[in-house]
C-alpha cells in the first residue's frame, strides 16, 4: 500500500536491492515510513545510498556501532565522487544506462584525482568494486543486508 501511494518509492522499489533496503530501514525505524512521503526522489536515493554504505562498512569491518552520515560520507568520499561523476556523464550524454566507455573515462578521472600515495595504503578502489558499481564486474560481497 505504501509503495502504491508514493510514486518515488514505487519507482525505486523496482530494483530488488532498493526494495530490500526500504524494508530493512522500515523495520529498523517505523518513523522512516512517514518521512519518505515528504522526500523527493533524489532524497530517497540518498537515504538508500547512505544505508547501503553503512551496512557495507559495518559488514566489512565487523562493526556493530552505527556511523553518522557525515562520517560515512567522509569515509566514502572517493566512491561518492565516482557516483556523482558517472551520473553527470550519463546526464550529459542523455544515457540512462551508463556505457562501459563512460565508466572507464570516469575511472580514469577518479584515478588521477585520488592517486595512491603509498603501496601499503589500502586502495579505495576495492570499495568501488565491492559495491558493484562498475558495470560488468561482480561484487565481492554479494549478500544483502539482513534484519539483524
């Protein structure tokens, strides 16, 4: 019923991962349900992105504590920059599906912007790959968030 009454929720919920995240967030905090009615599509997408990043970070690092939004965006600055650049390039080309060529161009831009300073420093590229953002690459972490 909730999905049918909210066009933006319905649109995003066509993607199984987003639907699962909405269900997860709804079970975590029932007050989210009312907040979603007042959010734009981009605000809903941002909410899902934050949730997914928090879940992925906690799962990868074995953390049970909740991270605040500012900290999570600081930790994933490169990934957010990558997604923003991909969206911008797709918008400029008028392509709803981002081609491999555009993705490769954006990867080159991001690689130049965030050079790896020391071989001992873990690259953030592993985060982009583990999120499954790059078309044609499988996610290293294919499980989805659960209700725990």
